């Protein structure tokens, strides 16, 4: 890999390269991954429950297309805000590649972290069932071990990549030109944050399959939920915080400028305006000030936030439903 001051030559993130490049490619890719993982877990040996097999296959089939969609939206947002950047020069190509490419060391580090977390998770599971850690090296439960490894590798790779991209978007947010009256370009960055958050919410809902599995305990799903839940707040806030601070400062500065102009027209409340032009100008300033005060300091549109708030309640509802179903089944048995 070669790197210089004007270009970044790395390797494409392999998760994104799994996508088939045609219409409905995300659906076809997800379906193929589900079938391949499902078949693989059936061939490697070791009994694995239907729910556990569904979780491994479903999570892998879900993460790949969703990650690719986020990368595509991130690239579109980048292209939209580039013309609005202040003092932007030949670094454009560097930033563009940094969203989709990583170094060889990065991939090695991500795989190493995934292997460590997989090992720790499997050890914790063995101990929770009062089994010896040496049981990990036996041929039993091979399908469950492979499925666990695949899910951890995907979750670690996608989470680290998305968090790094969030930091890059935050850097762009610090340099974008702020226009309080035309904030549609600001929403391009916030759209990536919302899509990333929604994708994690969808992944959280899949853990209900583990909760319904009679052979699984809380150690089976809590580590995975924590791994994807903690970055959710990071992915939601980090890209938009610089924009929020700059929009807040711009709004305050604009309101102070309006108040200064109002004072010029009417130095004190006791003085009366003598001509219609001054009255008209004052009325326009008052209307403009009201509009500026009503502007949101957050670069989100209302429909997107409403959709996000709706989806936020889905994982807890699925978990509660899983607990109720488990109690009913246990009662009937």
C-alpha cells in the first residue's frame, strides 16, 4: 500500500465488495448470504438449534446489505457537501477514499479484535454452562462456534468502519458553510447518522431469536447487544455535533445582528417611527427574527426524526414479546 499527501491507496472494505452490483442487488445478496451461511452451518457438523441457525444466517445476511447502503449514502452526502466546504482543496480525493478504503493493518487489526472477542465470548459461554474451557477445542458445537465467529467479524468490521466514517463526517461538518435559510445540505450528513442508527436498531431486533432459544442464556446475546448499542449513540451524535454547534453559533450571531438593526431603526421603545419606510423595515426585521428563532439548531428534518423515534421502540417490544412467548411456552410445557 502506498500513501502520499495527495492520494490514499488502500483496500476496499470487503463487506461492501460482497454486494452484487445490479438492481435489487441488496435483496439478492442478503438472500444468497442467508442460504450460504445456513447451508454452511448444516455441513460443518455439530447440532445447532433452528433459532440459533436463523440468527447467525439472518445477522450476516442483514449486516452486509445495510452496511453497503450506509456507505453509499455516506458517499452521496460527501459529494453533496463538498461544494459547500470552506477552504477545500486537493484533499477531496483523500477524504473520498477514506470512506470506502482501509489499510492492510486496519483489516488485520479488525480481524484480531474480532477473534479476541469471539474467544472471550465462547469462554464466557462455556463457564456459564459450568463446562471446562477445554471443551472449546473439541469437535462438538462446530456450527455454533463458526456462526459466532462470522457474526463477531462482521459486527466488529462494520462498527469500526462506520465509527471512523462518522469522525470523517464530523470533520466535514466543521468546514461546511452554514446557511440558516437553506439547511437541506446539512441534512445530508444527518441522514447518514439516522440511517446508521436505524440499521443498528434492526440488528438489535434480530437478537430476539437468541432470546427465544431454549438452550441460550443471557451471555449468548448480551455481549452482542452491547457491542452494537454503544456505537449507536456514537454514530448518531458524532457526525452532527459540529454542525449543531456551528448552526447554534450562526443562529445566535444572526439574532444579534437583527437586534442591532432594530436598535438603529428604533433606539428606544418610547420613540415613534415617523415614516412608512422605517415602519416597513422594522416589520420585516421582526418577521425575519421570528423565522430565525424558529429554526432548529439540529440538522435534522422532522419526518426523519419521527421515523427514528418510531423504530427506537421496536427492539424493546420484540424483547418483551420474546420474554412473554417464552413464559407461555414454559407454562404450557
